């Protein structure tokens, strides 16, 4: 059974930083696409970032939503089955529930990935 468990959410003032982590279990982590998406109250799910291995070049790739480019960084540690999201220069509009997600094949959008965690809340105050 695939399990994704997030941690690292919390409250921070605008301009601050948070680091989210997700530990995965139950499947072959290193060969999968991993990502984060978020959902704020009353809004649609928004893909934030993903990290995957290109099936054409076998090279690692990352992809980000325009709204977070230059501020967020996604990374993974295959030895620890962990994917992380470093969030810098946070803005009030980044406030949302953040979900870790995984999929065997598709690199984007993370909200459509097959597996997802329970989420961790991020609140940014102005």
C-alpha cells in the first residue's frame, strides 16, 4: 500500500521560509514522478512543483508553477524515499493546504497524480 506522509507546514510571516518534506513508502520511489500541489479554501487545486526522470534522456527534471518559480525548490533523496519543497520569500497568497503526490508515469500536473498524502497546512500572514 502506497503511503505519503507530509510534514513541515506551519505559520510564517510574509517573506519567510518553510521546508516541507514527504516520506513515501510502499512502491519503487526512485522511478516515480513526485510532486506537490496545493489547495486554498474556495479555490481549485494548483500544481506547485514536480520532480521526475525523463523517460527519453534518463535525466532528472523539475517543473514549477509560474507563481512559485524562483521562490520554491523541489528536491528528492532516493536513499531516504523523501521529497522536499523549500519555500522562500513566502507570500500571503501561498497560504493553502499542501499535498505531496506521486505517480508512476505522468510528470504533471501533480493534482492528477495517482497517490497523494493527507496534506500539511501552510499559512502566510502579511
